[in-house]
């Protein structure tokens, strides 16, 4: 498969997802501004890679291929999830301070997801160019949407800051980072340990991983729909995989 086709497979899922979310906003944000947030997400990939490279050996030093559970958890939650979500969070907060277009709650979700998908898009390019079309298809329904879900959680919490003061506002800002880190870390941790586990154990871990992914979808869909009700706009038509499967089955 040629380079243009691989690039389309790598970048397409993220662009489709951000367009879908952007189109659901009651007052659509300027496309140039959304692109800027996507660019911020892209810009966080290099520092994330450098930090993860620096932390990898100190956390996992001396471990054999069958990595132990505790160091792997530290690596998944702190070495990967905290680094990546922390950089996205910092980029979002930095831009938001000077963004006059960020003037309603749903905007936080749009822009937080844009940052997350900018990161996911460039990360996806590296994986797809190394692994090919099969990797592109797998990540299009797993890793890329997962980044979008993390961004949804971050944006939803930041939107809640507008309706809070004092300690309540601080709590929402903290949760805007902690929640995505927790979900991101659980996603990565289960994949990491399942890859090294025995066949039976691996199947059980992958089942737990699927449950975690569906649970995050459920939470995010519930929050987006709640915000849509609060803003008196239509809810996104199909956001939850089970709903999509049910509609396809009825056809």
C-alpha cells in the first residue's frame, strides 16, 4: 500500500471524529481555531515521546519480557497516561486562557477532543506506517476513539468549572486531568499485561479491557447528552457502539 493511502488511513479516523463532534455544536466553532487545537495536540507528541523515553528504563529497569504487574501499572498510569494526558491538559489550558471563541460549555469538549485527536493522529501515523493497513483498521476502532473519549472527559470537567467557584472549581480542574489519566492508564495497563500473560489469563484480561472501554463510552455518552440537554441542542445520534450494532441489526 502506498504512502498516500497509509496516510489517509492513519489520519482519517481522527478527522472524522472531530468533524462529527464539531458538527454537533450549536454554534460551530471556527474551523481554523479547531485546527489550531489539533495542531497543539500534534505538538505534544514529541515531548511526550521524549518524556516516556526518559522514564521507561527507570520504571521498568531490569525487568524481563514478562513484566511484573506493579512496575507495569506504574509505567502505564504514570509513565504513559500521566505524561500524555498531562501534556494535552497543559496545551488546552494554555490556549484556553487567550481564546475568545471558547464561550460556552460544549466548546470545552470540542477543543479538548481536538487536542486529543491531534495527538492521536500523529501517533497513529507512526504506528500505521510501521504496521500497515491492519494496524490502521484496528486502531481506528480502538486507540483513536479512546483518545477522543479521554478528551471528552477532560473537556466535560473543564466545562463544569464555569458553573463552580472556589474549591468546587479547583476540584473540577483536578478531575479534568485525573479522570483521563485513570481511564487511559487502565486501557494501556490491561493491554500490556494481557500481551505477556498466558492464553487463558490473556483472554480474561481482554474481556476486562472490553468492559473498561464500553464503560468509558457509556460515561462519555451520558455526559455529552446531559450537556446537550442543558444547552437545548439535539444529542449526537450514534455515539455508543452497542447502539450502532443494534441499529445495524434491525436493518
